[in-house]
C-alpha cells in the first residue's frame, strides 16, 4: 500500500466514509445553524470547530500545492475558531458546510494526482517531517476535532 492510498483513506474516513467512527459529513448533515452556534461550558461551538478545521485544512492544502512550507508565527490558533456574527445564519451555515466539503474534496483530488516522491519529500522548516507525515497528522487532527463535534452534538440534543 502506498503513502498516497493511506492518506486518501484517512482523509476519506474523516469526512465521508464510515469506518471506525462516523464521518464528519454524516455528523453534520442534520445539524442546524442554531445547534452549530450552541456553546458548551467551555464556550466551544460546533461551528467554531468546523471553522478551525476549514482553516487548517485549507492552510496545509495551500502549502502542499505550493510544495513548500514557511513557518508563520503570526497565526493565532485561537482565532481559527472565530465566528463572524454577520454570518451566523442558516445560509452562512450552509456556506460553511460547503466550504468544508470543498476542502476535503480538493485534498482527495490533489492527493490522487500527487506523485509518491512528493509525499516522501522532507520539510526542513517543519521538523524535517516528510509530507506524508504532515498530511497524516492533519488527519489525526481532523479526527480529534470530529470527536469533539460529535460530543457537542450529543450534549446539545440531550438538553
């Protein structure tokens, strides 16, 4: 099995292929905008976590497509969870879900078109990690937050 096929499998399992856990697409398909903005005790919302996932998946996708990595210390991770009050509508939620679907779909296409050699290339600026390791860790990051989203959804619906 190639790095490419493993990475495609991981990203697909996170977004739309049922395997060990419900994929994000299935978890979110019946979540309303109101539910997505409901805060838990830690002031987290489903929508804010989805924004965070979109941010980092788009950021790493852009880096991967460019074939390089430049460490940016100016990114404030807390800001990646931000909600913009003017977008907190049913339409805004649908647009957010569409953007999420788009980035996961784009990752799949890019990986399918990627040569295995690129996946083995190491990034000296990023702990000398190979691209396959970075993308694999992105999937772990996605899975972690998918678990948070599922828990939040269950808590919201239990009220």
